[in-house]
C-alpha cells in the first residue's frame, strides 16, 4: 500500500502575498493588490492576465518600483510547487513490485521511495 501525494502550487494571489512578505512590504499594501487579482478556483487567473486586465494593478506597478519588483518576482515563481500533501482519500494497493515501480518512476523527485534493489 502507498499513499498519493498532491502538490499545491503558487497561484497569483498566494505568490504575490509571499513575495510581498519577503520584500517587507506593508501588509495593507499587499492585501490591496491581492484583492485586485480575480479569484476563480475553477479557472485560475495568472498574475500576468490579472495585470493586463486590471488598470489599477497596472497603475500600481508603474507608479512604485517596489510593487514592480514584487510583480516581476511573483511572475517568475507563479506555478511552482508550494508544498506536497497526502491526498485525503487516495491510496494505491498493490504488491511490492507495483509500488516499487511507481516509486522508481518518481525517484528523482522523491528520495524517500525504496531503492529498486529493495523491492
């Protein structure tokens, strides 16, 4: 038996909040910017799309070098994996060979899988 891992990614609002925190921007300023980014869980909007579609975000970016830097960094980080979690209801049931084969295919990303010789 093995568990299934899910990966949470950095989406537009979250990555902007994280970058703002690292750049030590005032919370209120970052919150104001994030609220201008549309939130639609079924069809997430990228930060680039949000900036292109919202004149107030464009104005903030063009009027403040720190905001411009935050947007530039956030766009580079957007989409990267933020964390790994165990799927709440997902398990794989199979013999050692089946589970070992799955681990071997992801061993470069998951060093906790058993080595091929141990399966």
